[in-house]
C-alpha cells in the first residue's frame, strides 16, 4: 500500500541522504543506482572472498566481491560494475556475468538495491587488493571447504555478511532452485 505522506530530507551528505516519511526514517544513496555482489568460482573450483575493515561496524568483514553501480559513471551497468569490482578487488577477470536477481539490502532501513551476479570463465590478471582507498585481502577457498571456512572465520571474530550464504546457494543453483546449466 503506497504511502501518500510527504517525504522530508533530514540530512544530505556526499554519499547518503537521510529521509523521513511520517514516523519512518530511512537512508538513500546519493551516488549510485544500486550495488552488485559477485559470486565467483575460479577454474580451480575455489570461491572468491574478500576481507576488509568496515568503519560502520568497526570490524574486519568477510564478503564476496561487491561494489556500487553508477558511482563512477552514469552509463555504468550492473555487468560493467561487476566486472570492474571483481577485477579490482580480486585480480580475476570474468568472461561472462549472469544477473541472478536484484532485491533490497535492508528494506526497513534503506532504499538500496543489490544485484547478485554469477561470474564465469575467470582468468587471473593480477593479485587484487582493491584501489588506493582500500586494503582488501583476497581469499580463495576450495568450494567444498567454504561453509566450514566461513564458520571458522566467524568463530575468530570476523563479521560475516549474511549474503555470503545466499551466494553459496547461487554457486550451483539459480534463484528458483534449479541446477546451474553450464
């Protein structure tokens, strides 16, 4: 049911805008259309994860490669952003990018949408690690060991993005549960 109340901007920064509609406060991105998370498996059957310190949670986080769509160019697409972020963060280049699904990251707090993509046909180009503003550690984990590896990192105190488990599902399956046809 659509809300017909007026929306008020409480704060606008360079990257985020805080809005209120009635009693509901939420955040919007000012600099991007959405985000993309890349589910990527190397030719050696290793799943790609990235580790980095995240200021909002004051902790190191384990994630799949990800980034913003449209923050660098108005002509940016989910596919080009996925290719760019995968290469920048992990050093791997994808031959194919398949859009799997798009949905909200936190529908009660933000209007941000995130697209899950599967990267296929990977080729190692460089070591990765992010751009000059990032300090990313790349982890290549054998697919069969990934759930156990993630659980051990969680036990060590790393913050774990719950979307990792959705990404594990989408390695071999489509969002509808059907098997991946290669």
